[in-house]
C-alpha cells in the first residue's frame, strides 16, 4: 500500500493509499478508527482487492511518529471535509463509504455536505453519536481492554508519570509476538492475523499521546445522529459481539434510526473485527454492494 499525499484547502497534508488504480469501477473509501493506522485495513483490503478500487486514508497526525501541529483542527466535520478532498485526489465522484469505529462518525458526518457523493454506507463497530458511555467516558481504551476490571487503578497509576508510560512502551516493543499475548488475555479473537496485528500494535505504540487524546475528545463530543432519520442511503451496520468499546446494542440502535438499513452482529468479534473476521466482512460487503447495485 504505497503512500500518496494530497494537500487540503487549509494546507493540511493528508496521506492515503490507493489499491486497484484502474479496471474496477466501484470505489470503496475506508475511514479508520483510533485503534490503529491504515494497517488495520490490511486483511480486508487483501480480501477485496481486484474487485474494487480501495482508497484508505489516515487522519492527520495519527501516523506513527507524527503529531498534530498545535492549533490544527481535528474535529469530525473537518475530517469529513478531508475525506471529500481524498475523493477528489483519487478522482472518485461517487463511492461506497466504509467506516470503522471513529470512521463511522466521519462517514455519517460526511453525508451532511456530500450525500450526493455516497452510494451507500457501511458502518463497522461504530455509531453516529458519541460512542463512550459510563466508565468508558474518561478512559475508553482501558474500558475496552478490560484493564479497569482486571487491574483496578492501573490507568490512574500509569497516567501519574510519563516515564511509566514510556517504560510500558519499551516493554511492548520488546515482545516478539504481542498479538499472542493479546489472544491469551482474551483481548482479541484467536482468528486475528498475528503478523498484521503485530504491525498494528507496534504502529499504535508510536502514536503521539497528545494528538491521540485530541482525537479521542473529538469522538466523545461529536454527534451526527440528527442525520440518521432523513438519511436517504442504504446502510449496513456491523457490530462485534464482544466489542466493549462500541457496544453491539449501540450499533443496532443506530441502524434502527435509518429507513433503509440492515444490522449484522458477528459472533466472537471484538472492536478489531476488520482484522479478526476480514474474510467474513469482505463477503458481507460484497453481498451488500451487489444487492445495492441491483436496486
């Protein structure tokens, strides 16, 4: 997935990848979440390539080793605008939107100004409203991983001193196969591709914490659910049965607010469904698009 860049109207550099540049006429645009960079899409892109043009883009400042410049916007409407500029860069007039986690909020917000460019929307482990509830609000990643219940006070202990976070990063970097440990702890499904997920984890470790928190705050405060009742688009909402970050009930509730929608819950899947069940998700996306094309 060779990186390319385009520059937005506000001067922000956006990195994207284009797979299948030619031949296939249908374009899928992948909007990612906060659980990893473009690498999260590796297995799904592999399963779908050859039949579609696939555009994958990273949110500014969220690539490993990068940080968002002070004063740079990172709100959801701004990201939706950047997505429109990625579409222009890949010369795609109308597309199928596939959003994972935060990407669902971006995709739904995208329809506010650019619904004419959408053929359909596929939401994976995401919702249009703020996804964090109750104890997730303050430390959503800790809640998703079960750290609070497994090790009471772990998040507070880590957050008190930056050197402890750096020590944790160093330890994780030294693990030969971090995915195997995640599987043993029950944090991800055993079906996840270990090579790909190892790369996702190592990439995630190198994200800038301050930039990450700004995006987390944007997700926690943005609400595009007002668009759902009037959304004149087919929507497929996919949830993970074991997703503790965006609950399956929240995904189903979002789907129920859209006139033309369908809901699917994948048994055993966590929030990393695109990596755990890429082949299953590819089949569902294929079927959804074919049925949509026939209509």
